[in-house]
């Protein structure tokens, strides 16, 4: 499993992918970027649900062992308690 930072949540290629930079590599160098496919906990022919992480969010992503095309898949977001705080209701 890998850790990376979301560079962009825009699906520029139309393939259902985030653009991610692996942790430790230069985020400004686009040759370091990876396409990471979105996943959903619910999908069907006419329905689906998806949550897309914001840019600059750290995520976990991985390659499925039995994927012959070796795509990366989004596993989940890493919460940062100093940034991702519950909003207080007045």
C-alpha cells in the first residue's frame, strides 16, 4: 500500500482518476504523478455513490493483486486532526 498526496481531483483524462504524487517525491514534477482510480462502496448500472478527496489531502492507494493492467486504486483518505476538525455549531 502507498501514501500519496492528491495533486488534483479533476478527472482530466475522463477515466475516473485522481492525480496523486507519491509521498517523498517532488509534487511539482509531473513525471512523479500517478493516476489513481476512484472506487465506490456502492455502484450499479444506474446508480453510485462516491466521495472524492480534496487536493493536497494525503491518501492511501494500492494495486490489486489480480489486476492484469496494474492500475492504482484509491483506498481512503488519511485524516489529519490538526486540519480535519469537526466544525463547531454556534
